[in-house]
C-alpha cells in the first residue's frame, strides 16, 4: 500500500508514520457497532453457533437488527443468518439449490416471509428436516387482497387472492420483527435480554420512520401510484395512496387493460411508472411512453429495509413534484 506523503522536506517521515498509525488503528475496529474488543481480530463464529434461516433479503435485515449480527461474519455473533432468496432472484419463482438445502439442514429455525415459493417448499422441508423449527413470520398480519383489472377476463387474476408483499407495511414489518425475536429466543435463550433490547429499538425506528413519512407524503393522499408489479400495496396503504399495477396475477395485461391503464395514467397526470429489477418491464414502458411518464426503479427487496422505506418515500414525493410541473 502506498501511503500519502506530504511534499515538504523534513516532514515526510513523520506524516508517513502518523498515517500508518491511523491505518492500524482503523484495522482494529472490527465490530458490528460500538461493541469492539481492543486488539481483537475478526474470526468466523464457532461451529456450534446457532443458524437462523430467513427467506428473503428484507427479512435478513430484520434478523440482523434483532440478533445484533454483523453483515460480515464475526466471532462476536450470537447467531448466523442464512438467507435463501439471493440478490436479483425472484421470490415468486425461487427454488433452492442443493447447497441451500444443505445449509438449511444446519439451521435451528426458519422464519417464513409469506411469499409464494414457501407454499410448496415448506411441506418438503418439514418432511426432510423434522427438527427444524418453522415460524410463520406473517402470523397476525391482516392481509390485503390484490387489485384485479376489470377486463372481463375472469381467468386473468384470481379475485380475492392474498397480497403477500407484507414486509413493506408498518404493522406487518413490526409483526415480522416480533416473530424473528421469537425465533432468536427459541434457539438462543441465553440472549433473550439482548434480543429484546434490539427488538424494542427496531420497533422505535420503524414507528419514527413511518411517522416522518406520514408528514412528508400527506400531499399524496388520495392519489394513484402506477407500478409494474403490485408489491407496494401495504406501504402505500399506510399513506392513503392507491396502487395501480400493470401486471396482476403474475400475468401481462391484455390489450384492453393496457389501453385502460394508459388512459388512467394520462388522467392522473402520472409522472412515473415504478418498476423493479426482478420483473420484465415492456408493458410498463408502453404505458409510460403513451402517458408521457418516465420509468423509475423501486426495489421492494433492497437489503437495507429502513433506508429503502425512506428512499421510496422520497422518490414518490419527487414524482408528485414532477407531475405538477
């Protein structure tokens, strides 16, 4: 490593040594926050460290907050977190590979997210790993139903089907955090007080963020937000905003529905159609182009849940400002 030098004769050695000293000090700060040990080196957890499995990346964020587990593996971790659906993968169509099945076999508990892939996977896992504690992370959630397009095609969407994108809503997120707390305590009872403290701090952060967003997004109440995939209903419901999805029931819209969406987007003065990386966006581009809107990305599966909630609010507010121009 080439350390920076000051081009002043007589001071070069002093500055170099000082820079090296600072660099070495930084290397010793290995912890996941303020809990660091002087001179400690980061090591892998002990082989018998309990493993907590979750299904999705947003759940992983909750699990790390409640368990106090670092993003990078550390010997100070009380638990190890295993996430099944990785970055860029679609939880609607996900299937675990052999390695993930082997990893899941080592887990003490698995907290479900409520997404579709779990419906077929859960019975198989129960048969293969009868000792694995499986916790329903959405137990207690009041599910909303997916909005259907009125196109006369009864097969286009399953009327009354449950909206399983629960984790972006305030109350469902707090419920998920509670079930993760339950899992942490179940597999590591000695850490109960620690996990409870982390959980309470997390709940406070969630409530504060939604309170602030409620003020910022008040001008959007009663408005319609256009999205490609209907993943944001629980989030938008918190602020009295209507979600209008291009795709419903996992299917592309019929030409009749597409034309109706275009007309509605024009009437509403939509400035943006929100899409996500896990889905194709050709139909969304068609609506956006015809309505004079732009394509903007929202990611319901972003790894930092709290920052993502804040970013979504900011992007929605920006779209409103653009629509007024």
